C-alpha cells in the first residue's frame, strides 16, 4: 500500500458502478469501535454469522499489518498463501480506516468478485456498511456519440447481427458496461467502433456529455469510499497525471494491490510510448464519420474536403509505418552483422564444393546394384535422379533412387563447410544461419 498526495478533481476517463444506500465508513468505525481483529476474530460477527467458522491466525496477522500500515501511512508488502482469506484481511481494515482506498487487481474477474461477492458479504455478515464503486477501462463502455455516428454511417448497413444486439441492449442499459451484453463476443469489431476511448473523448463539448455513461457514473465514483479498479487502469491514471493533478481515478488516500506480482509488466506497458497502424486507421474512420456529420463529405460517395483530408492522412500513415519497418530491419541487420555476411560466405563455399565435386570421377557401381543415374539431362538441365523424363502423355515412372553409401549420401549434395573442413583437417566452424 502506498499513499499519494491529493490533487485536483478527476477527468473523464472511466465509468463506474456504485452501490447505493451505503453509509460512510467513518460512521462504521464510530458505531462499532472495534479493530479488524475484533471483526474477524473467533468472537466477531463473522463467527456468529457462519456455522462452523474458524478464525485463521494468518488472516488476523495480515489484517493487523494492513491496519497499522493504513494508520501510519507507510508501505507494506505482504505475501500470504492460498486459503488465508487475504481479501477480507485487507478489505475490513480499509473499510474501518475511514480513508478513501483504491483496491487494484490484475484481472477484471477478481474485480467483479470483490465488488459483487466480497463487499456484499462484509455488508451482510459483518454488519459493515460501505459505499463501493467498480471502475473499468474506457473500452468497456458504450460511447453515445460514436454509437450515433456509426448508426448513421454506411458501415451500419453491413454490420450484421452484432449491431442489432447492441441497439437492443443500448435502449435499456443503465451502466453502458459491455459485460452486461449477452450474445456479443469480446472481440466483436462493431464494439470497437462504438466504445469509448481516451482518443475519442471530447469532454464538455460533446452533445451527449450529461447523458454519457462515463460522466454520470464517474460523478458517483467521487462519493465512494472503496473504489475497485484493475492494474491497467491504475497505471493509466499515473501515466495521465504525471506532474499534474488530474488523472483517471478519483483522488485517494491509499491503494491496495491484489495480485501485485503482475505490476512490473503492466507498469512497463503504460510508461512507454506505443503507436500502431490499427489505432491510426480507427481514428481516421471516426474522423470520416465526423466529416459526414459536419457536411464536409458525402455519405455515399465519400467525396469532399473531409474525405480528401482523411485519405491524405491514411497515405501518410502507410508511408510512415513502411519507413518504420525498413528502419527496423536495418537496425536488426546492424546489430547482427554476421547475418549479412553468412549468405555470401555460404554461397562461396557452395560454389567451391560444387566445382570440386564436378572434377571427381563417378564412383564405381556396387555389385548387384544399378549404376547411379546422371544428374545432368541431355538438354543441360539438372536432375536429382528421382523422376525419369516423360512426355505429357507417358505414364509417370520413377528411376532408381539415390544410393545411401558412406561417401555419396544425399547429404553430400548440400554444401557443408564443416564436412569440407574435416577433410582438410581444418577447425573452421560452419556458418550460423540467421
């Protein structure tokens, strides 16, 4: 757990589900007057609510450590085995602390479990009331502006069943969360065209700003004491804030990382810079729809000032990524100079070996075996002695296959610097192929 200084108000980044009818957790501390050990111990409300309950020393020790870390505003690194009851060991101290706490997980599945199962269990079994919010990334929520623009675009005519499913769900959803849609795959291309993203948010200038799922639910998140997020969203918040006060999450007093072993990889992704052709193409499609809506492009013919601008940008992006690919290949070759020379060296050795082999006398046939067929046909073409010449109407026949003797095996036909070196008594190594 770490503490971060409070900044300004949050920006429009992610949506939230919030549990209503909960009282502030500060009131819980006042009403119970108990510690985490009192709540989770053998004589606590959990033991009285569940038959056969046994308190776990590891859970109580972890709860004590979390409680002290929250009180003293210090860092705590804690590892506990399976079955310890880690979730309750940090949720109960977080609720009793009266602070605004971010709980961050590595997966959305654990997010849903904490918000939908563990927090309701605390409310029901332990008698603790807490306001809690669930926040996910922008791509999980419907953007009303992009949705309206997509329905008015020519692409809607060929969207198929997926758009119908989204339309039926959009008419009744209260959260805008894609997890509530049934019958739509997570990688549905249509969803990418109507979901929210940091690049497509236009803020207060959007005509759907007040009705937006992001705006409406984020305001409710400000009132929550416990906010459940995932690591990707947490580090997106840090990357957006930088030296500034505004970010993706509400201001908070402490953060608890569950599944913290994945923090390193996720943090590396968010504190780098990434650009892709797919993202550029997606932004240009959004721009084309906006041009159509503004009357700068024709809806059907896609002609006009807006279409020309989008096409120029698309061609520039294609050239940019082509140049990046060429530069990347050049950098790879520069870092591996042997790759650039091994081909020429192998070709030189192959020519030498072929010339040397052509000067040898053909081996004498062994008793009882037919002579080996020639590699050269009368017209000068090369043959490996496996298929006999035939006309277009002649049946396919096979000539005797190559002999597998010690000196003239099929491997001898391939240039091998190591084999040639062994004959010359040299210790030269064979080329390494890249």
